[in-house]
């Protein structure tokens, strides 16, 4: 189950908030347009907790959370973040490291295939020609 680009965009819903200034963002990993915070490391875990991805595996909870987040728009997120338990942050940390590694692997594999495909095609054509000439 993945949260899509177009999910949780109803009126009164917010997908993600900047953990530093509370500005609304589309994705937790986006750079904040207001205060320029680019969340990485622990900031990214916090930013994920302050986004619909907190409930990445439960779409109905994510839907409710999008309304909850709207109440914190442009506000200090400390009260919100302080309600999130350490083990939930750990769960998000694990999910983030999986989510950021798997697509990278897939992209690398795709690049490898694109790089070597012409060579493979040429080798196949030469092989076919040689087989034909031997007859
Ligand atoms: Zn900000």
C-alpha cells in the first residue's frame, strides 16, 4: 500500500508540514518554500511523522491525519510531535530506509539494462549473422 501523489488533497487536508515553521508541503522530503529547511536524517523522520506517511500502511488513518495536520498549519509542531512515541519513530525510520533503498536499486537496474541493451542487441545480430553464414 502506497500513498500516491494525488491522495489526501481534499479541502481541509494537508499532506505534510514543515517541522520547523509549519508551512504546508506536498511531500515530507520536499524543501520548505517558506523557511528553506531541507529535511534529512532525523529531521526527515520527524517530517515523515508530520505527514500522511505517518500512516503509510493505513489509508483511512492517513485520511484522518490529513485533517489533523491541517490544524497545525503554520504553527509550532512540537505538541504534535511530542505525542508520537519513540517506537513509532523507529518504525518510520525503518520504513524510510526501505522505501529509499528499493527504488534506488530498481533505478540502478534500469540504467544497467539501458546501458547494455544496445551491446546485447548488436551481439545477438552478429551471432545470428555468423550462424547464417556457417550454413
Ligand atoms: Zn519551513
